[in-house]
């Protein structure tokens, strides 16, 4: 595997932490596949686009289901409030 496509759902405090951490993988661990910030999901399209631009994600959506359906996404960080985790994780 030469790359890992990352999806992020939620950009509150923990989402920001995950975005920063994904951006630091290469510098922190060295010999790893390239991390590509592929798709970001938020509660609304406008907020998603804003956060994607801030964090460097290639695509943004107001529907978390689009993140998990994206073939460019290999791993998803779910950083929404806990009450939403089960549905997203099972999907």
C-alpha cells in the first residue's frame, strides 16, 4: 500500500485533533504510506467545505454517508458526538 485515503466525519474539538494528527503521520513515523486527506463530512455542506479547506481535505460533504461510500477513503475517523458513533461505525 503506497497511500492511505482518510475520511473524517465531524470537525469539532476531536475532529480538529484527528485532522492535525493525520497531517503529522509522515513526520512522526517516517516510513509510512502517503496520507491523503480524501473526504470530510460535516452536518452541513457549507461548514464541510469551510473545514475541508482549513484542514486540506480534497472533498467535502454535508452527508457522512458520502464519506464512507467514497472509494478513495480507506480509513474513517469518526469524531462526532458519541451518540452518533454506532450508526456510523456499523455503516
